């Protein structure tokens, strides 16, 4: 999932995103940044969401989610522009800064807390994804005794070592590699679908258009929201452009393409496997060399990009530790060991964080359920509730009645969706 805190999953993005500095990214670079920051592992769970909601309801849900996310991203840009014209000396670089401008310190703490939780959720989803795929690969080779949890804990030493690498830019190519494997997985699923259509192995009438389960719709919607990750990167992406005025148009083009790909892929995956569709579509792939190569490639790519996913979490935690009373005492009484203590503390903190994330991942029942839960709760709050609230606070007096109505709809519906989505995920679809 994306982040505003120097998220290095976007390899071409400038670290400095001050509003007063000119951006250097071209339209093509920004387009690539948008795609990389939004598209993630949630893509491979979409066919399962279509199975739960039905192919028609799933398609409409993804379309509505894409349009809504795009609209709320523009609200953030409007809020930052409004704030910049009123406070010329203040720079709003991050989502947290915007929360501070709207609600003071509580706004910053709320925004950063939600982003922290969403990043943790995305990191746990990475571990679950890798664990389930590795377990599937081993079972296809006759090794049935190795559990998903064991694979997750086997990753811990590797991820701890990778988290100690200071130059995360060296890992950026693996993010691109993982995206390439995503594309290959999509191609294989579509190929399987076409082959089943040609061979007549399934009837279109056997696929559900709209689920009869009321709980299936918010479950699938949560998965769709999870798929449009990277919301916290909005301000940074816009600031990085040389021609910022073109950002809304460029964002619209990117979202149009991504949304259409999501609909086609979710539809194709469900059509190919029907009621047998797994929560990660790669688990449905035949056990041949090409499918195994894609699964292994995905696992390797995500294994090396996991440190990039958790990097914003490290920054938040370490930033708070630096301002704590204990750290201040260490630096105030510096006798030459402060730097060593600080470095050792960073290593220990990062190791503990990864162990905790692995423990959480080991209790997750499945990728689909967890992704829907994260999408229904923190992602919905970050993507819909906060932008609408900030927009009303900063631009409320100047908004027309229909603009206020839309903002209130996003705010209220987002809260209701988060509440019901949480309940629905906990009790089960």
C-alpha cells in the first residue's frame, strides 16, 4: 500500500515535495509513479471479490470505487491549494500536514495513525500472500506438511536483514519485477479463461451476476478499496510534476486504465474458475512450469520489496522514539556512545517490528478476508472520510450546495461502510 512518508515504492519520485519548489517529474514519469503506487497485491484478489459479489456487482463496485477514489484525491489537491494561498509561509508536504492544518495536532495524529495502521495492514498482507503462495508451490510438489505460518516465520530473518539496508533505492528494481510478475499472472489467468471458453468447459449462466448474500457486497467493496492503494502519495505525486496543472487530467487517464484493467481481470478470473476461485488467483493456476515460475517470481519480488513497504512504518516509529524523553537524555549526555546506541536501537526496533508483523500474519485466516478488512476500515477512512472532512473544513464556506452534499455523502457513507465492513468481515460473509 502507498504512503506519504518518503514511500520508496515509487522509484522516480523526488524526495522533496515542497509546494514552493518546482517539480522535476515529466508526465510519463508521473504516470509511472501513479501506477506503481496504486497497483499492488490486492489485484490478484479481485477475482475472489467478483466470486463473492457476482460479476455484475463486482464490476460496478470496482468502477464506483475507482471514480470515488479519483474524486477524493482531487479533494486533497484542492485542500492543499487552498491552504497554500492562505498560509504562504507554511508548506503542506504530507497528508499528516494537511490534517494538522485542519484539526491541529489531533488531526495530524489521527491521519498518521490511520496511515500507520494501513501500512502495517499492507505489510501483513504481503507476508500472507507470500506464505500462501509458497505453501501452494510446496503442496503441488508433494510437500503437504509445511504450514503457511511456517513459511511466514522462515521469511523473518531475511526481512530483518533487508530492513537493515540503509539504501532502499537499491531494492526499487524488485518492485518493478513484482509488477512484471503481476502482469504475467494476469496474462495467464486471462489465457486460462479464453481456453475454457473455447473448450466449452463452463456456461456463462452458471456464473452469478449479483450475490444473494447482503454481506457479499461490502466484502467485495472492501477488497476493491484495498486495490486502489497509494492514497497517501497524492500530494507527493502532484508536487513532483513539472506541470502540476496537468495532474488531474493525468490522474484521470491513469485511473481509467487501472479501473478497466481491474474490471477485466476480476471478471476473467471469476469466469475462468467460478465457485473454485481462490482468494489469491495464482493459487488456482495449473501446476505447470510457467505458473510455478510466476508464483516464485511474485514471492521473490515481494520478499525484496517488503522492506520498502515497511519503511514508512520504521520512519514513524523511529521519529517518535527520537523525540521521546529517553532518547533526549542519551543525546544530552553524549559521551561518544550516543551514535552507537542510536544505531543499535534502530536495528532492534526494526527487528521487533518485523517479528510482530509476522506474528499477526500467522493468525490471518486468509488473504482475501484480511484485504477486505483493511480496505473496509482504515483504507476507507483514509480514502473517503478524511478528504471529505478536510474539504468541508477548509473550503466549506465557498462550496456550492451540491459540492457540500457530495462531501457529506462521502463522509457519512465512508463511516457507515467502515463500520459495517468491519462487522461483516468479523462475522463472516
